[in-house]
C-alpha cells in the first residue's frame, strides 16, 4: 500500500498473511541508523561510525490489529492480497466528480505529483518482493522485540506517543477476555 494518512485514528486488522508496515508520527524519529560496531566500542565511536539511515517499520502477521493514531502517515506490505466487493469495475470511488475546475487551474507537473490520473490506487504490486534493512537491535522472535530504546530519547512525547504499543495479536487463545463456546472469543484492546 502506498503511504497515506487519515485525520482520525483507525484500526487495521490483518485477516490473512504477514508483512511489514511503516508509521511516521509527527515529532517522532522516522529513521534508525545502521552501523557496524562491536560491544567494546565507546559511545562516541559508535556515533561516528553510523553509515546509513533507514525508515523504521514493524512486522505484522495474521490476527494482528494495529492502532494508527490520527494524522500519522503509514504504509504496509503484505504477502497476501484479498479484494472484496465488485471486481468488475466499481466506479463509485472515482475521484473525477467535482475536480474538473481544480484540474484546469493546476499545472501538468502538479497534476502528475498529485496523481489524479494515476490508475494504481493505494495498492501496488511489488514485482519481486520487498527487501528492507531491519533494525539491528530487534530480536528475530515475533512479539519479543526490545521495545525500550526503540525510538530513543526520554522526553514526554517519545515516552507516551513514540514508544506506545500499537500492535496486538488477537488470534492468541490466551489473549481472550471472554469465551463463549457457541459465540467465539472476545478480546479487549485497552487491557493492560
């Protein structure tokens, strides 16, 4: 999915598959720096040896729900794509209505950058899979990442917003708050 943002908080549920998502929250660092370092090097030597900056991202899998705060730009890459609805050409979501007068006022470059006539939509196909550089401090076990120090810093914004846990897996039976044999499981997201 191409980067986008919403002016209200949203919840995204992964029905099937697994993948990665990126989230850019205003005021939070958007990148991590990769380096080649050893444990014996001093803090200053580590700072000087950083060689590249990479966008931060998180992994998700089937059953995960992600809470995206309002105004946060986000993108996702999933290995399984399921489409629902009218696949034979649903024109109800067309952006053509009401935009004619605006299109006349914009230059061709502005129209190209805005993507008004871009037929891709928000979902694009990555031909040979997506290859990304992962943060070096993350553990490979899903759900066991080191959360402390992920965004660094210790001011109020980074403690409350940047380090907030926004992903939870609802498919774990141990995560269930209420279970009714004929109705299924109920899980609350705000539970501590």
